[in-house]
RNA sequence: GAGGAAGUGGCGGAAUUGGCAGACGCGCAUGACUUAGGAUCAUGUCUCUUAUGAGGUGAGGGUUCGAGUCCCUCCUUCCUCACCA
């Protein structure tokens, strides 16, 4: 009897030993290739979620693999520790944000340690410490001094519920993404970063190996469009109304103009008799939340200002309206309205009896379009009409200069000085001030009308601890006189930095968290940057991941990386492009969802025999729709074992035997249904405390051990997709590790071994190495583990047959345990030690894959008839085309199909990469 | 409305990227061992069919010697953005 596998003692023992021996400390070593693996740092909410395990432990396995492959790997961890929850805990539970945050960090560090990950804790960075935010402040100053940061007055997203402004990216559907409460537009003086200046460079994803979906989301977010700018002038007063359009070829079709209600010209141009109506409309629009303004198919409302403008291209007089379908935040906040060729303008024109003039006539229309009879705007291709000198130009569906009509009009506008080519972005500058306490102070001082930065020697501006957290709707710092009062005339900025600013550069602080003279050590940066592989959730697609790219580019342009570039050159490496992007490769993990147990609601009819119902009819119905007088069994299907249903009937389990010929009716699934299609759980949902389906990783570790939990998470999901939690499946990885344990502890077999079987195991081991390599390379952790399980099954069978001798056993085990090490680091280390090999398995080289050793001698030749596999013939791996075709044509399947006729073709598909050769015979 | 991802057994998911669909695991079935089993071991497990054989990756069409994979149309689900001028 071997000792049973007891994960606990083993895991704690090795975690301590690894820490004591500094196994995971990463040091700069210019003689070795580096690999900077980074996984998104957690917010210290107080408890590690299973999602953290799902994100981090596969990343850890990959980092470990890189390390064994010979890379000098940096895999750091830290905490994104500023943010609202700490402040809310302070208010609701009367505990100071420092205390709350640090207690949470203490706890989460322990939880993180229980993963057995190779985090280098000496490089830990915590964004809320003065040592850290000193440099957030310093970066702010650098940005300010280089014109990247500026103070501006702008319409900003004001969250009434949070009493703070929010970045555009934090507003979803007109609601604050945290609380789901409506956000209003408010004109405020705030600090901004000029991210828009980098819009074009941010659109260049060529240097990045990132998921397509993230690149598309960022591209859409930046929202670059090409078109033209032109100014219409008001008839009275000659005010210029700037408009931006992507369709300058329709300029001659502008029959009115629309300004956003917030547009600052509205006040100036509105005529006396329209004043009351306009004022009422503006007030209404301001009160309406963005949500109300965005309701689909909403009638297009608006009012006439009484003013007219002159269309610069044809000097036509057009009325100026205001309407809330024009957004102040996009373009110039004003549009030329071309109802014939823009659906929104069309709807507005029809609602308010405004003229519609066709200026693009479809080429192949039977009858020309007419503005008074058309039922929808026409935005297809055609030829320009009613457009003076431009008539006859071809307008295609292409955008910008690629459209001949647009290109021609732009040239004309520029030649006549009536307008110019222009690009427009949806992206707005990054609003970074927050009216909150728990964030990095903005290091600026108001001195009368002047704003000056805090001198470098006075950094960091330290966040005071003795503040009052009574919620008043303003940051507690605004009441803290010792903080804001510099002297009689000077006052400190009391707004704090958006936490996304702190997380935009943490990958740099990890390089040297104790560096006092600079945000990071140049030598470290020269060696480690950029991050080679970044893993984390896709929810950061347009916030963190866009900000950190911008941040890196801005720092590069300011010269923050100059010393690091010089250091690279000293070491003989070219710094070209190294500091352009923060993370070269990005992979997103999916989300682990909670499995909610809610079954089909079934009605079962039949005859009763004792306690059981022998059902001849089972119908799935809508929840609780039981016909009156129904005397069978009905309720939620709680469980099904083959044809036996456990039906939960008002809390009591009823057993139903479904008869073989029973009718099963499932309305969602048409046609014949069988008992297997009855679902006893569905409706998979996001984990949340209110649903009671949260999985606690600590409990799992307690029950199964960290290695089993790691392997379960890697094995049972497509990592990049995620999926529903189903703990039943944990038995798979558990049994696998258990078997490996038993095989290892049983020791080397006392048999001579069979050379053929030993060679076969050796071959399978090499094949396994290839699949694991590929799996880890491509973040396909499930297939990597599946292949290991497969090998274990083969090894177990060979051992049981007594076919493996002691020497072969030791040789196989030595490599097998190394292959296991990245996935299950503790058990691998324990077995490694027990088999008498030197500490640590994690510093061993990764087993070499030898293609020659993996090569099969015999393979199956697949005989296909018209593309369908019909027969296999065992053949030599080196079989020639001619011989394979000969064998295939002689096979029984071919003889039967051909029936004496010659084949039309016989196509030989050689076996490559371990696939079997095939011959497809076309009859 | 725009853009994107996906749809494969009872379930989680594989398929070397156009070459034997369902690897690996869960569940389930049968058997063994057991006082017992929600333990362990063995065997089986896409569907129909008598072995042979035939069909099968949301539906329908197409390209190809060959399609889960590529193209077109449609259906469903999820995600992102959303009156973007």
C-alpha cells in the first residue's frame, strides 16, 4: 500500500520552501533571454474570487513553462488599491480606507500564495502607497509640463449618485458603469490628458499580437471618420457654424441645420419670438437623462430657432433648428441636415415639414427619386445632381477620399476656401480628475488665477489620514484645511487622480518597486521591457488597455525611457520600438460562470405503481402552468438518471419511470423528443452573491488542494472562452493527479521490461511533449492536460502489463514530472523529491521534444471512398504514394465500391504531423 | 441600428487550421470486488441498422477528390458600441 495523496501538508511545505529559498526571485541577467509575463493585478476587494484563480493560475503555468524552457522569467503581482469601494467601506462601516485596504491586501496575499504561483513578491507594487503614487503624481507633472495634461472646461459626465465626474469610458448606456445610475452632462473645469493627440498612433496595431476583438473594440472606440469641415454663417450677425460631415458630396442637399441644444450659439441666434420655445426645449433636454434621449425609434423632437444660415456651397438660405438627436459631444455639435440622404435627418424633416431635396440619384433606378415621395433616406451609390458644378460626379459606397464624388467635392471646397478635408474622432480627451478622497492627489496648486505644479522635491503630495468621511457630496479633502491650504493665498487641488491612471504604468513599477530616485530603474527597464505576454479580462478592452497604451507612448515622447534606451545600447541591444507599446502579446481569459440549478418544469402522466409513476407522457411546460385537475406528477426536474426522473413537487421528490414508448413533448425542440433531452439544469449565469452561486476558492483548496483546483480550471474550460462552473468535473483532474501519485510512489517496477513496449512509451512521451508545447504556446491549457492524462493512461496500462523495466521507468518519470511541474507545482515537487532528484523540479530544463523519437513506425492508411473513410490498413510510415494507392485500390472497400470499374481518381494525402496517410478513391 | 464572437453527444469540451468528427474528462450502463458505497477496478457509451451498412457538427444552398472548418442566405445565443452627422 502506498501512502495516499494528501495535498495539504505537501502544498504548505513547498510554498514555504520556495519562499525561503527565493526560488522565484527574478534578477536581470543579460546573458539570458528574458520573458516578462504579466497578469492583471487585482483590486483588493478583500476576497480572492474563483475568477482570479482562473485568470492567474494558467498564466502561472505558462510562465513556469517559459522558465523551464530557459527564459529568465519575471512574473510579478501587486494591487490596484485606490478606488471607490474603500471609501464606501469607510462611510458605511466607519473603517479608514487605509486600514480596510491593507487588511484586504494582507488577506489576499495569503490567498494568492495558496495558488502556488511563481510570483516574485519582492517586486510587489501597491498603487495606494506614497512610494507608488509619488510617481503617479510625478507623471502627471511631466504630462502637464509637456502639454499632455491640461485643465479645461468641458461638458463632463457627472454622476449624481457617486458625486464625481467620470471618464467617457466609465459611462455605459448613459449610466455610470459602477452603480447603474444615470449620468448627467455638466460643464465643469477639470484635468484632462490629451489622448486624442495619439488617436492615430493608437489605431496602429501592427506591432501587437492582441485578440482581434480587442483591436476592433479599440478601433471603434477611437472612431476615426473621414470627411470635411465647412462653416455655414448665420444670416443675422454672421456667426460661423462649423459643421463636420462624412458626406460632403451631399452638401447641396442640406435643407436645414440642426444644433445640439447645448451648443453655445443657440443663445446668440435665437430670435425673439422663438426664445420661449427654445428655452423650454433646452431645459427639457437638460433634464432628460442620456438614457431617455437614446430611446430607440423615439420621435425626433426639436424646435426652430427663428434664425437662418447660408449654405456656403450654393448660398441657399436654410433654417436653423435645435434638436437633441444632435450630440454636443460628437463632431462640432452642429450638423447640416440632408434629409434625402440621412435617415435621421429624413425623419426629422418629415416630422417638421421641412423640404427634402435629392442630390444623389441612384444609377439604375426605373424612376428618379423624388424628395416629396421618398419613404426613407437614400444612402446608396449614385450620381450627383442638383449640385451645380459637381453634377455628374459618381458617388460610391466608399468612404472618404476613396469615394470619387467626395474626393472631388473636397478638392473643390479647398480650392474655393469654403471648407477643408477633415478627420474626426469619437475619442475624447481622458478626463482624469475625480472628486473623491481615495486616489492619488493631483500635485497642483492654485495661486490666485495661476496654477502651478508642486515642486518635485515636495512630492509626493501625501493623502492625509485624518479626514472626515461624512458623505456630503464633495471629496473629504475639500474640508481638510491642513491639506488644501498651502498658505494664505495658495490652495491645493483637492481632486484626485482617476485610478486608471495608477494602473496605466504599474508594469513599470514592478521593475523596481523600491526605487526612490525614479519611477523605475533604467537598467531593469532596459532588460525587461516590454511585457511579453499580458493576460486578463476582456472587460478592460477600451479602458485600461487603451489608457496604458497611450501612457506608454506619452512617456516615450516625453523622454522617460531615454535612460533605459541608453542602457539597452550599452548592452548591445537596439531599443527601436521597444517603448512604443506596453504589452506585445495579449490574451483574454473568459469568465467562469455560476451554474444555477433550475430544471425544466414537467408534467408527467401515466399510471402509479406504489411510490412511482410509470409515465407514458412527459411534457415540458412554462413555469407553473399546470392544467386544473391534472393528477400526474408535476414540478421542477431536479435530476435524471437515464429514464428515471426526480421531480421536485412542492419540495417533495417524486420518482417517475419514463416508459420506453412514452411521448416526450418539449416545445422548444421540434420533432420527436427523447428522455435524454430533458434538462435538469439550465440558465447558466454570472456568479453573484445574490444568486448564491459564488464559488469560494479557499474552500476548494481546503477540499481538493491547490494543484487539483489549478488543473481543474485549466482542464475543464476553453480558457479564452470560460464557461459554467460544474464541480462534478473536478473528479477528472483529481483522479489524474491521484494516479500519478500512486504510479510514482509505487516505485520502479521490479521487472525486466519489454523493449517494444518501452519504445512505445518513449514514443508516446515525445508525442505528449509536442502537444503540451503547442497547448501552452497557444493558451490551450485543456488540451495540454488532456494529453498528459492520455499519456498517464498509456503508462498505467503498460505498467500493469509489467512491460516497463526500472531503468525505463525512472527515465520516463523524470521527464513526466517535469512536464507536470507547470500545471501542478506542489505535487510535482513532492514526487520529484521522493524519487530522489535534486531540488527543485521548477529549475529543471523542460524535456526536449525529439521528432525522430516521436515518429510512429506503423500507421493506419485510411481508405476513403468519395471522401468518406471506409477502411484502414496498417502500413509502414514511409509508404510511397504508389504503394498506398495500390493497397487502397486493392482493399475490400474499394473493390466493393468499384465493382470492377476503374476509379475516376485516387488521391493520396500523405500523413503529416502525426496524422495518418489517406487515399481518397473517387468512383 | 452598427460592429464582433459563437452554435459540435446527456454535460464540459477536442479536432494538428481543408484530410478517420466526438480526443481527454464528467455523467451514465453492464460486470467484478465489497456488509455497504456517492470507494476502487474492468468493459462499453453519436444515431439508426441484423453482422454488413447508412446517416450525422443550428437550417438551407454552394466551392472541393474531400467541409465542423472556406463562400452565400437564414435562424439562435452572447459581447461591445449606439441618433457618430
